[in-house]
C-alpha cells in the first residue's frame, strides 16, 4: 500500500492519507481535515484557510461532536458482536471533512463530488465511516470499477445542545455545514474534484439539512433527499427552543454548574440523557422564512422513502392507549373523524389504533412530502427521480424495510453476502447512485424505481406504486392540508421518537 499525498497550494499544506482496497480496487482516504474552528461554546465557527506549510496527517478520523451514546446497531438489527470502536469526541475539534477518492483523482481532475450529511435526529452521529456502517470505500470503489469515478466527502458538524445553543446563535449545525460546503467548493479541486459538479445528499436528519441548504443556497448541481425533508422536522418557533434551553439550564444548575455555556461536557450530556432529549430541531429564523414556497436550487433531485419509516416512533406510540390515540384525531372537526376512520383508529381496538397512528405518521412525515416536493420542483423544471426502498432488513425480515435500512444497502459497509437478496439490492442501489452523481439518469424519470422486495430492483408504474404505498390516504391528507394533519401528528408523536426500536 502506498501513502497518498496531496500538495494543496491554496491551503498551504501537504495532506497525507491512507490507501485501502475493496475487492482489489484501491481507494484513497484523507480524513479528519479541519474546515473550521470554534472560538467558544455556542459561537459561530470560523473557516480554516490554511495550515502554514505543514504536513497534515489525514490518515485518521477526527473527533466527533460529544453526544449521548446510542448503539447504532440496534435499529439496523446488526448483530451485537459486530465491533464498533469508541470514537473520540471533542466539542471544539469536531468540524472536519473526510474525503474518499479514486487513487488517481488528483491527476484526473474535474471528478463529480458527492457531499454527504449524516443523520441522527440532530442529536447524534448515525452512522459514521469510523463505525464502518457508512464507510464510503465500497461505493467509491464501485464507481471506479464502473468507469464513473467520483469523490465522496462527508461533513462532520455540531450536534444536540452544542448545535442548538443557549439562545444566542441558532442553527449552528446548518452554519457549520455551510462552512464545510464552502470548504469543498474552494478546496476540492486539489483532490481532483469539480467544485461546479456537487451532489449534496443526506439521510433522515441529514436529508432535512440538505433540503434546508438547497432552499437557502448557494445552488448545487444535484441533491438526494433520502427519508427526510423539512416536512419531517420543520423549523419551530424560537420560543419552543427557549423552553428546552431553560429546562436543560435548570438541570445542569442542579449539578452545581453555573450555566449551559460554562458547564462541563459530561454535565451537558448527563442533562440531555436525564431529560430524555431524543431529538432536536431547526429553529425558525429569517433565512428559512416561508421555506415551503421557496425554490429548491438544484438541477436534479433524487428523493424517496423506505416502507416503514415510522418505526422510530413505534416504542413510544405503543405506550399510548386506544382512546388517547383516537382523541388526537378529534382536534379537527372537519377532517378528524374522516382521518381517524381512514387509518382504522377505533378507540376500543388498541392494536389497530397504534398501527393506524404509525401509518399516519409515516404518510404525513415521509411519503406525502415526497409527492409535494416532487410536484413543486417538477413544475419549476427540475428533473426528479423518485424511488421506494422495500427490501427488508437483512438480519430480521420481520423488521421490514424500516427507517435507515437503506444505509446498509447504499454503503455496503457491513458484509451482506450472507443474504443474496440484500446484497443484490446494495449493488444495484450503488450503481444507480453512481450514475446520478455522474449526471446520468439512474432510471426513467417518468417512472419510479423500487429497491426490493426479495432482491428485485426495477422501475414501477404509478399503479405499482399504489400497490406499495397508501396512495388513497395521501390524497385525503393533501386535501385536508398540513394545518389539519400536522397537529394530529404532533399529538401522537411528541416525545416518543427513539432510535432504539
């Protein structure tokens, strides 16, 4: 194995990385490159413009933002004996990029670039390359083998309270990510990437952020919204955030700390854990005002969902009884009863109520937004490639095609060869993502694409889509409007999300 090296004149640095192999195809990695510095807790980061002529060791992952530990293997049903090493954490050194590239990328030049924003309910890292689950080695190696090479860049950013702040600067995660994107545009050329040919992609919370970026700009060439959009977690009033901040402030003060700003990192994490903060959100600001009506600034979008997205609310909704679930629907006198009956929510049928609530959440948070966004961007002349993921979990088929299962297929970071159907879906999914990043149609945009079930990957008609998703229900929700169904969803899901389902 050689030691990859990139001489970067603009940054006044020489980056030394590592070389790995995937099925005899070599790939180069430059990890833990700092793109911004954090001058103080809850303060806006500042770009890193140079390295004073140093040789920079880019062979290791940088630290991630401090977070409450969550076993990412749990939701994905990855066997418990799959080893994930502990990752170092540092609130001030966590703003780094990781670059995975073909071995001769710097010589080829002008390769397309995929910039990845990870998910994790805006509170944790789900999942990192360091965990091996979302290691981009295989997809980049596949791009090389297919003759369509590209460069993969992942942006690490602040999470949970370190991003949320204490009432001063808001939405620090978005601001961090924008600095990361700016860094890519300015500096990826030395690694062989084309700054004018960027695909911005993310899953779950990562897709929420991608949606925010393509609305606020600057433009990118393409975007992928995998299982998420601003409709999944819309910007909420600052007053809502102030309530959370006050509660956490009181919690750390009960430990003897002066404030959130001055508390130790362990105290902050303890407060998050004891307060059961299992998700956070984007706060309303001028930048995202009227986001629903503003244009998505991309030429092409790939957008889709898994069959069972709402699994992350399952354990929480299981704690509700039938009458409580049914009462959530009666908030609206015009459509409440119609929706309750449509989703088979009957007060004295508790199991049906719970399943109906999960179906509503799935449709309102994921499936319907795909149709709304697709219709909007298509009308503006943007090409849309819609897909569904219906391939069940490789280890536990009864878990269905649940939220985040597509990460297993897309990255192939965990060996799926024991399950030929899942392995086949992974290979096909990577092939089509590679085509999209390279500006080629991954499938006929007049059709949808289905990944699974039973290992089959193919284009489907609208009738085929209606056989896989609740299209009639989507029509009723759209007619009722977001002002009707969203309060019902809030009532059903408040405080009930969990990645340990």
